[in-house]
């Protein structure tokens, strides 16, 4: 939304009339707004995630920082991710639990999440490849299930490395306050 606002602001400045010119209303492009004030989720019935989400103007948004799993064993070597924080699945579950707790502090729930950006680092116990299957399994414990049928738009990225060698998963969440 911030990028869209910035792009819209830049387009407005570029197309502003100069030297007494008048703006041609027929060529003016406005972003298409959802027809009501409800969040519109563009579903893909064969996928566990959405194709996209439209957030009406004026909706109050909550963004988390990139969050990681807490330490399980602070005495373990920093290079031993599994002992320090757990494998990709465990880190995913613990990070989603942290997100859930932060959302609760902000008066929100997991069903209010509309977007996740997920970074998965290579796992030494998964042939030095990101363990996407472990992440997908953890995601399904929190979204698109009987307890929370909500699907979110999501980007999942396999990255070379995260901030520390023991971190295999980092997640950012965007939630929208309900009416």
C-alpha cells in the first residue's frame, strides 16, 4: 500500500498541468478501488494461498518486523541451527506463534493477516537447501485449516543466508484491523 501511494503521488506530480494547461479528464487514470469497504481476497481454490488482496482506502494496517524463532538452547554453537532454534519446521512454528502473540497484543488475530513475506535459509540437514516443505507444513497449522480458514497472500523466498547462521526462517506479517 505504501508503494502504491508513493507511485500514485509521483504520477499526480508528473501529470499536474503547467503554464495554465488544463488536465484532460478522459485520459486521467485512477486506481480501481474496491466497491465497498470490505477486504477483497482473490482466491485460488487449488492453492493454500491467495492470488492477491485488495485493501480499501482507510483501513488501519498493522505490520510486524521480520521475526525469527526464539532461542531454544543459548549454549549451543551459533552454527548449530537445529540445537539453538530448531529445524525449519520448528522455527516456522515458533515464529508464527510469536506473530500470533504480537497480533494479540495489538488487538488482532491470525485471521486478520492478509500478507506474509517469508525468508527460508538453507538447512544443513536438508542438503544445504531451504526446506520449503517444512515451511508449508507449518503454515497449514495456522492458516487455511478448520480453526482458521483464512488464506493470505504470501511471498516465500529461498535466500542465501539470514542475519545469523542459526536462523533458518524469518517472517513479516501484514494484518488489517477489523471494523
